[in-house]
C-alpha cells in the first residue's frame, strides 16, 4: 500500500488491525494535501467483493475517517459514515457480483488515517 503523505503505506496492509495509532500500525496523512489517500495495489486484476477498513479508535478517529470514499479502481464502493460503536467498516462492491479491478483506494480531504485494509475477493 502507498499513502499520499507523512506515513508508510505498508502499515495499512501489515496484518495488524490494532486501532491504537500510537502503537505504530496505522497510516497517517495530514491536511497539507487537498485530497489524501491510501492505495492498495492488488498485484493483478481480481474481482473484489468487499473491502473492510479498520479505523483508529482514539479521539481523532472521526476526523481521520468520516467521509472517506472507498473505491476499486474508479468504482465507488461506499463512503464512511462515522459510528463510535463500530470497530470496522465493510463495504460491499456491486452486490454479490463484485467489481473487477487492480487497486483499492480510500481518499478524503483533510486528515486521513487507516489502521488496516482487508480486500475480500467475490
């Protein structure tokens, strides 16, 4: 994975969904950029059934993920609507059929922080 600024993108796909940002397993991009993003290169074209995002769960979780748009290539799978009770967000892409693509991205203006991205094949 790669991230637009200020962090190592590989943190989004390191297998560690620890939501404590200060434990070093979350990406981070600040408001310096107009549109921050995290992108996962799938290595080949696959049919993506859903994408699960694990957010940071500290006081900045809302600011760092609410309104983020989840895409497979250019297809929008969904937009995060922050809920304090959620430990993760799963977005189904095009129902049971899935979406064919080679990249998954999460983007939003302002702060962006993601602790783990899991891509599920259809």
